[in-house]
């Protein structure tokens, strides 16, 4: 057995973890961006709009001049109703109805408009769902769809009495001077009325076990890769054989406290320090991967 084996296993496990996360789809990217977007005050976000584009996150209270009520008479600023079919392991939208009004996020006396027109996969709220099959609503599915196909009605809405986190690029409209948060720099506009940790659970709701499997795969990969690298470096530094020799050997000038063995790490503190350093790097990489993949908060 050589150090190449744990190195290969580590690389494959890391690749598997990344593949599992990417299989979640665009919602994985939304969660990844939301987890790392730096939170700034609304006043600073407005100042950012006057300079080079930056992707930031803000938080505050939702406010609007023209709310509309839902069936429970809650004041809403956005409501999205989607009819979705389950196909090849994914929910695919076959019909969407949307109602929204202009609104902003306020923090004290400061406010910034939200470009609700570009909100798509970046809308992260607790949905209301009704799940069944095409047989329950045959008129809502495309013709020829098997009656046993899973069908769900998903309602997502944002109320003007909620607080929210919005991630995007502050932009000053040259036509009227309005500063609003919008999509940009290749990233979507994200709005969530939940805490970040809860947002990650909602984003992974269609595949609740995949993030756990991904974290396990990446942790195993980081540990295995670290073991393989340390093993390889230790073997190269000490010059010791990785397998037992068929005949007894003795190393001239070996450590007198061992039975004919080479010096190893005894009397070689630099090598020991390097190995400890490499193990620390491996532990740091594993921890960072875990925090990043589980939506650890950064500011």
C-alpha cells in the first residue's frame, strides 16, 4: 500500500461531494452566494451604488405604499404561485402566476428599493404546498402526462410586515436617481425572509439528504487527502521503506534508541513542524468546506 491510494480516494471523494451539491441545481448556487455575501448597512449600500459595482447583502424591514391582501388579509408585496410536475427527479414549473408591487427595505431612516422584477430562483421564503398527482387535477397538466406523475401547487409570498435579507448589486437609476438592489456581476438578486441557516434548509428542501451526503464526502476526502500527502512527505523525508524488507537491514548511524532503524523524526524538529503544519492545513480545509457547504455565516 502506498500513499497514492488515500490521495486518489481523497480526490474522488471531494469530486463526489462537489457533484452532489451541484446536483441540487441553481438553488445550491443561491445558497452559496447567500452564505458568503457580506452584509452592509443600507446607508453603505446606497453609497456603493455611486461607485464600482459590488455584490453585497443588506437587511431591514419591508415597506411598500401599495400592498395587496391575500385570502387571510395579510398585506403582501409579492405573491408567486407555481404549478410543478416531478420529472426525472426534479420539479419542473408548468404554470406560474405572479403578483407584485414596488417595495423597499428600510433600516431606520435609510431605505433602498428592491428590483422585484428580476426575483426568480433568488426568492427564498417558507412556501405553502399542496402535493398530489396529475389524476387530481388533469386539466392543469400538459396533455398526455401520465396520471401517476407527482404534481404540486407551491405558493411563495412576501409580506410588508416582515424583515428580510436581500443580496444583490446596488444600482442608481440615472433616469430618476432611484437606488435599488438588483441582479448583477453574474449573480442573481436574492431575497429571503428567513435567517440564513433556515434559508439553507428551505433551499435544500427538494433534496434534504444531499447536503449531508456532500459534507460527509468532502470531509472524508479532506482527511484522506491529508493522510496521503503527509504519508508521502514523511516517506520522502525519512527515506524509510513503506514495506518490510525480506532481509534484516541496519542503518549506519541509526538512532541508538531503536533496533537498527533509521533516524526517523528524532532530532529532526523541522520535519515534525512541517508535518504538523500540513495536518493543520488539512483540518482547516475540511472545516472550511463543512462551514461553506452548510451555509455558515460570514459578514
